């Protein structure tokens, strides 16, 4: 069995949590949900006419 030294352990990177990736994934999920909702339940724009 190989024993890893303390100095070698401090050089190992990985498994970190990135807030940028989490925000990007969240934004993508919200966009896709909005896209599906807008496609399945379209709401027409209503413009009220001014009284002349």
C-alpha cells in the first residue's frame, strides 16, 4: 500500500463547488421552464385603447 505524504496531499485539487456553474445551471433550468410554460400556455398581449 502506498502512503501519501502531507505535502503531496496539499497539492491535490478537485471536487470543489463553483457558484458560477451552479448559477448557470439554475438560470438554464429557469429559462427552459419558462420556455415550456410559454409554449404550452401562451398569453396574448392586451392593449387597452384610449378613449377619444
